[in-house]
């Protein structure tokens, strides 16, 4: 895009983009999908956000911030890449009262606002080790991690309407699978794909990493007694029989101050930056009377 085209695009009003952004943030839906009351709420939020960002862009600090075409292109491309083809992308823009030029104008504005706020946030005081130590000792519960286990399963359902899934037959099938795996545990993924009636069969039966109380109580009780790499027998739940694999164990632990320090430092740095930004925003000149939103 040429400099003159950029200048022209930047003068366009990106109201539609702000309404779209507010709609997605509030309701996870496009403006066209909102009820009247929801749309009014999204429009009010969009106008408020635009008004605040206009104050940011009129600030003295804004004059020192330059946004390159490459920055706008990266932001644009990130959105473009969410769509399979160009026609679908342009169609979505059109449905939301946008075109490529208006989107680029809105993204230029957004990039500049974000850069200015980052600049303001960087003025926050440096976080020192004493502050980190105080936070650590005042919030011990945040640094205690309960035991978690990564589990896989092979599931055989109980359904008396099918001879192979009566309770007795399902139990026998699950037990036979368990016995095979006791001898050849490396076959778990293969047998899950072949026998399991759960969609997790496509991911080697992976249920995920979980704390106590996540699974059916019967499975939970077995899983948290198993050794690493152990294969269970047939475990009955309300829906059928499961053969469990304890894939990994993450013991309960309390993070030391040394391990917690980078986590606390990042949290406190971000909190301090937000506080600095809020104070700076409050100091900016208020909009003229009657300036209710969009220029």
C-alpha cells in the first residue's frame, strides 16, 4: 500500500470494526447475529472504546509513535489466515460492513494505541526481590500444586441390546484387553484404536492430565493408586468398563521461592504496567462536551 493510500485509509471511520470487536468480546457472535438489546450493548461498548482510544491517539506521547506498513500487514494477515480462501474472507468482511481498506485502517489505529499503551506501561517501577518475597509469603496457596495424573483409557460400553455389549460380555472383553496389555503395554494405542468405543481412541485413548475428582469416582479411585506406566484391570463406571493406563504422575508440590520468582515477577510487572496505564489515561484531557464516541 502506498503512503497516500495509507493516509486515505487511516481517515476512514472504523466504527464497524469496533462494533464487531465488542460483539465478539461480549457475546462471541457477529453483530448480525445479535438481538436488538445485545447489539445496543455492543454499540455502546464500541463507542466507549473508540472514545478512550481517541484520547490516547491525541496524547503528546502519540506523536512519537510510528506504525509501519509491515506491522499493519502482520495484523491483517493474522486475521486473513483464519479463513480458508479469499472469497470467504471478503464475504465475512462485507457481512460486518467492512472492506479491506477499512480493516487496515482499524488495525493501524489499534496497533498505534497498543504501542502507546506499551510505552506508558514500560514506565512502571522495576519489581524488586523484596516485593517478590513479600508476595510469595502472603499468598502461599497460589504456589501449591495438587497431584495430577495423565491417563489413557480403552472403553467398552454396556448396552444390553447388543450381545457383545451386555454387562457380562463387556467385562470379559475389557479383561481380555487388560491381560494382553499386561504382557505388551506398548500396544495400548493400537488396542485403543481397535477396541475403544470412545472418540479418544483416535488419540491413543488419551483422557488428559487431571486432578482428583475429574473422572468417574470409580476410575478416579483406581487411577490415583496406580504406579507410573501401570495398566489397570477392567474398571466399571456408570457407562461401561474402562482399562486405564497411568501415563505420567505429577506429584503435589509447593513451588520454592526461587521457582516462583519468575512467575511472580511477570504477574507484578503486568499489574504495575496496568496501574501505570490507568493513571495515565485518567490524566488525559476529557473529550469535549457532546463528543459521545466516533469522530
